[in-house]
């Protein structure tokens, strides 16, 4: 298990959200301690991976009008944004 997956597991435990294959925007917001509107913004910023730059957005897909964020996408987001120390994890 990579350290970012361990970090996500800690966030899941702290937030009281069960581990799932995909999360709602509300659950993701609770896990990351950010607002649901920030999760939507991060989803809208996501672009398919490009070798020349890191992606700062959060991958998601639509289920009707709702967004779903895959478990692996949160781990990738933590990896890509770790240098900014957004979540206070070292």
C-alpha cells in the first residue's frame, strides 16, 4: 500500500466515510475537508493526463447529473498535489 493510500485511509477513518469504489461530491468534500463546491471546481479542472505537466484537477464521471469521484482518483490527486501540502500531511 502506497503512502498516499494510507493517507486516504486515515482521512476516511477521520471523516467517518466508508471505503467505496466511488464517492459523491459531498463524501469527497468530507474526506478532504473542503467544500462540495471546491470538489466540483476540482472536477471541472480535471483533464486527461498529459506527460508534460501534472494534473491538478480531480478525475470524476457523471451518473446522470451527479458527479462520482473514483477512489483511485483521490489517491492520484493526493499524489499530484502533495507538494502544496494542502491537507497538512507530511
